[in-house]
C-alpha cells in the first residue's frame, strides 16, 4: 500500500510538470504568434523598411540669413527643423539617457531588465519604455489606447523599436527623438525649442537648460516653463538628480544647478513675431510663386510648410537687427512729438490736416469699406447699414502703442471707428539696405510692428518721392549735356510755358522758402545739396521729361512715371525697393543690379533646387555715375543732410525732441539725398557709402495725416535719423566691413568735379535753399 501511494504521488507531480511545460510552450507560442500577427499587420498597419527610412513628419521651411542665422520658418502646424546628432549638446544626450533610458546603449530596443521589473512590480518602480520604444510610439503608434488595446499597442511599440534599432544607429535614434517631440509654444523639435526658450542652437545648451528641456519629455503641457515655472523647475531638478545618480555630474554641481532659476530667454516664433517679419512676408509670396513654376520631379508641388525646404537669403541678421533697432529708437520720439502737435486743442481734426469734418467722415467711410471687418461681415450676409452700425459699437480689443519708448500692446474697449482713426495717427517707417555691387539686400524693415501694421512699406507701398527724384534729372542732364557739378545757373523764378513737354498749363515751381529763397547763382552741386526746385526745373526743361523717364526706367523704376516736367520734383509714387536699386547704380559705376533677396533654395536633403543668377545692365558710364555721386556728396557736406557730418550748435529749434542719436559726426565720405513731399506727407533719405546703399521713408498711412511744419516733417528730421542710427551700429560692428573709404574715382575723369575755385553769387537774404530750421540746426 505504501509503494502504491508513492507511485501515485510521483505520477501526480509529473502531471504538473507536463502541464507547466505545456503552458510555458503554449505561452511562448501564443506570445510569438501575437508578435508575428502584429508584425504582419493583423492588429493595424505596421511600417515597412521604406517608411522607417522616411518617417512622415512635417518639416518647416527654414529661412537662413547670409551669416548663417535662422530668420524664421514657414509652417502650418509643425515649426520643425531637424538637427543631426552632431548638432546636439552632449548635455542634452546625457540628460536624456540618465532620465529616460539608462541602459540605452546596451539593449536592442527592449530593456529586458526594465520590462521584468515593470511586470513584477506593476509599474510602481518605473516603466520599461526605452527611448526607441518612445520614438516608435511618437512616429507610428500614436496616443495610448485603453483596455486590451493598450497591450496590443505595447507589442507594436516593441516590434517597431527593434526595427528602428536595426535601421538606425543609436545616435540617429537620439537625434530623431529630440527632433520629433513637441515642446509647446511652437517649439516643435529641439531646435525650435532651444531657440524659443533660450535663444540658442541645440549644440550651445548648457546643463541646466538641457535638463529643463529633457524634463519636458514627461509632458510639455504639465511642465510648460511659461505657465508652470515652479513645477517645471522641480522637474528639471529631478533630471539633474538623475544626472548625478548616473555619475554624469557630481553632487556639488547638482546642488549648485538645482538652486538656480530657469533663466528663460523666451523668444516666440510665429509669422507675426521675431526678426525680419516684413521680409518674411514678402518671401512667402516669392516662394509660392516659385513653387507654382517649379514642380517636383514627379510633377507634384513642393509644400512651403511641410517639405523642409531651406531658403538661403541675402539678409544679414546683424544688419537686420541694427535696422530694426534704429526704427525702434527713433519712431517713439518722432511719434511723441506728432501726438503733441495733434492734441484736440491744437488740431480739432487730428490727426488730419486740411480736411473739415465732412471730408473726414467721407474719408473714414471709404476706409470702412476697404477694411477686413467690412469684408468678413459682408461675407456673413450683413447689410451695409448693419456693418456700418457695428463700427460705432464699443468692442474689446488689443491695440498698439509706444510705451516708455518701446512697442507695446494695451487691452482696451474702443469703437472700431475710433480704432481706425487711432491707427491713422501713427507715423510709419520703411527701410531697405543693399550692397550696390552684388545687389544683395542686407536689411528690410517694412514697418515698426508687423502684428499691428502689416502693410509693407519697402516693396508693397508706393509714395511720392519728393526731392529724392532730382538726382535722376541731374544725371540725365550731365549724361546728355555733359554738365559739370561746377556749372552755374541763376537762382531765379522759372516757368515752363503751357503746351511745352506735354504741359496742359504753365508750370512755375517755387523754392522751399518762397521769395526768401531766390537770388544770385548756384552751382549744380550746391543747387542739389540745398534742393533748389527752380534749377531742377531748368534742367528738365533742357533735356525734356521723356529722357528723364527713360533713365529712371533703366535704373529699375517700374512704377508709372508721367512724362511731364513736374516729375522733376518727385510727384511720382515709387517704392523704396525701386529707389534703393536705382541709387545703387550710381555707386556701382553706372551698372544697375537688380536687388537680390534669395541666393539658393535646397530641399531637406540639401539638394540645390534654385540658384540665383545676377541680372545686371549698364545704364550710365562710370564717369557720369561718379559725377552724380560727387553731386550727392554735397548734400551731406553742406546741404540738407549735413547733420550727418556736422555738429550744428544753434538751438532756435529744439530738434532733440525728435532727432535721435545726434550728433552723428561721421568722418567718412557719404553721398545722399533728403526728400520731403508737399505738406510734409512723406519724408525720405537715401544714403550711400561705397559698399552700402540704404533708403528710409517715414510718413502716415493717409497723406492728410502729417506734421504741420516742415521743421519736423522734412526728411532730414523724419527719415535721416534712422539712417544715422543704423549706420552708427553698422560701423561699430567691425565684422561687417562697411566701407569708410572714398568713392572710387575713374582714371580718365574728364568732367570737373572740384568746385573750390567757383565763386558762387549768393543773395545775403537767402537761406541757401535749406529747409526752414535745418540751417539753424
């Protein structure tokens, strides 16, 4: 009986062993089958090797300056520009491995030890997702499901992670992991995040900055440094603890860094913020036109927002910043004086002059119908009466203002009609700077704040150019009649009779200061320097307006210019872009070079898709071009632009209210021309040195909004200071190599430009043609 019992016990035990092995083998078979079915796509589509090689991610188009800086990006949803492993700071890599996957370099996609730990302790002692698994989830699996589906998703993660490890090196997986993550606030990928939060490239991030960004991998919503700085700092400190735990840093460094603040340098990136916003707006239109004309090899169109194109531009980020800073420095002071002169007590029709209330109401109604509000409500089916009534209902809005000398925003409640009039009272700037030899545009400022003033005053806007057109008249006369800057003309009233040169009536232009501005004779150099209208009229009478128009067209002016004598005084509406290109011809020895903004376009694989080819043409001889430059030097040496080089001491007019950065005291040769249109609606300054031509315009959107007197409204007060501030910054930056040398003189110069022996006859009562106030400055 005892033996039988022992045999039964042994038999029962062997049965358990058989069941164990059956269950074990069955389990292994089941798990293997699950993995096979998952890999075959039974539980959802799985990426093949071609998809793994080219995962579908939306890549923003990057705009790159001539000095290698990122000016901005074009994107719809993903502001993403990938970086390679070599472009990552080692601090980032160390922080990631220490926090997310300490055995990353040892496993092949799945961390067996971590998986077993998570299984036995039910995840209480940490998860088991490796960096490769997390990358697989973000690229191909998506947000975790609930219930049994989450286990199927985990299986898919494991399979894709193993495939990724086979397809890529460890370094490539880390780079992809950093590139794919959304760090919030348009920080798609590590490059955007580093720029937005710290104003750096990823390779330049220090340990505490890297720790903060790696800490955000847990959740960029919960650990958003702008919304939850304390929580984010605590999470950063956990990452620093992990770095110390795994011996990447010592305890002293950890303790020191944990005591520091986040020290964000938040720089939002959007289409309305950042550097060169107006240029980027122009560039988007340029690119859309290029894309329409240049399809991919397969016939489909490139996507400006998703294909990761790289646009290499001529803009220099340093010069662009100096240009924007000059505008931001001068415009608040100029605007403050404009507001001071347009208080309700001083000007009941402010900001308009020369209009009664009936005229203003008519003007505002025209602006109503042109605005976005009218268009949207009209599209919504509202009647004209309903739309107009909506302009008189108080509405909560955010408006622009200059506060403490800086651009700012203020939340307020205002009627839309009052908001329109408020914005009409702001003076606006435009500025463009270009290398005259290459045509490369170095700086482009289309306004003072793109978020609130989106109309670009470099290329889109066209305004009367005033006296800045006069050099075209002088150049025509010198080219056709071989005049010298030293040739003298009577400074007396002059008229062009009716029916001559297409005139419908007699034309008798006056000089700036009326009867006090006549007498004696003037050389052409002095006449241009002091902007004498009557002598310019004499010149266009001699050559005829058609030849002047022909020359202007050869100089790159595409805007319409009427063939009439009055164009001599700048009645034509021309863009700043055109004017800078035209003036550059004089510096470039008579060769017109079309302005260039884009040099190269590449795809995401750095294949060149477009390369710029310069477009040039000879317009004037080198001698004539030099003579015109010599004439324009007179403007800055003794004319309306002389405050660039001379420290005028008289204080009869308090220019310090608006002239910023004065005295400029430039010592080098400068050629230039100021311009002021009728009623001071537009102020211009075109300034030139041998390797840089810069134009500046200032004026209100509506021509009825302007300074009352020429003292403040002339180009020498409104536009020239921006040029002076900009050039001061450019010269202070020696890496730019802005020329301080004289303009190159032709070897065989036959025209006399030395007027030192000419004795001009000047009426003692004359103010030398300098606009009121400037001769007292």
